[in-house]
């Protein structure tokens, strides 16, 4: 893992209703080529942060945002091309087939999706590649976006509850893909499943009441310790 700071966020405040912040002076950093797990109870702000980092929310205030040691905004064109987000629920592009969607994304990012057939096989998705996204089950729709994400290989890959809806074999394959991603870039992913956090992360950040309350790294990443932190 490269411990150099890839992204720095300081004192981010996000709200849906003014005066009721979901994230309150939220600060965190992401290293280059590291896997960071974000965990917290329902309502802690995990998805809100992911939406903000993905440029989907306007109602926020931030003191510092650095990307590769330079100030940036979440909707900057260069940053948008450096990151891709797989949301827990996503119903966009429903009248595209998977192949059409993947081709569209590749063209938008100016890339070739070189490993797509390998990923299709690994996620057991072969019979669904030419079916409209709107006709896929929840699990297969998640696979469609995950395959696109790992084939795209952005410098920052953001995954919101990536295990949700996946079968056992696909979950195991997902863990392999996450663990192998360090050679391509950084992953930030949220999960409520401790196994996914403990088996893949270089660091685990515990989010509570809109702030990072605890951080675990290396040998500190144990299910029992994280579970206790969530209870405190």
C-alpha cells in the first residue's frame, strides 16, 4: 500500500434540511492504492458521503478538498473521469443492455474495457449481457455495474454496499477483485457486513453521527473490535 495522501477532505458539512447536518465537520484521507472500508449504523452518513464525493449533492460546505495535493471540486471534469461509483441502488440507463451500458461508459471515460469478458465469467453473468438493465434482478443489476467498474479501473473506485444482492460465488469473486485492485488505484467502500470489511480493507473507518469516530488498520482490523466500536 502506498501511504501517500491521494484525497484529503477536511471539515465537510452536508445537509438535506438546513440546520440538520448529516455530516458534521467530517474529515478523512485516502491513500494512493489502498482499500478503505467505511462502516457505521443506519443513518450514520455513509451513503450521504458517497453521494457527495460522487458529485450528486449540492447542499454542503467544505473547508478543504485536495486531490493529488491540489484543490478540487467534486464535479470537476478531471476528477469525474478519475472516479466511478457503484451505488447500492441504481436504476439509471434502464433501457440499455449491459453491453450497451459498458460501451457507453468506456466511451465516456475514453477507455477500453480490456478485462470485461473475464469479469463477466467471474461474476457468472454470461447469460445476461444482452438483456435490458430494467429486466435484471437486483443481484444481476449490481453485477452489471460492478463488472463495468472493475473493467474501467478508475484511480478511485467507490462502492456503496457492494455485497448487497450478490450470491455466494459472486461475493467471493468480488473480494478477490477488491483485494487485487491495489495495483490499479484506491477503493472506498461502505458495508454493513463485517466480513467484507475485514477480508479486504487496509483501513476501516467507523462513522458515527456524521464524523469518523475510530480508525482501524492492519492487524487492528478484527470483527470483534469493530463491533465494539459500533456499540460505543
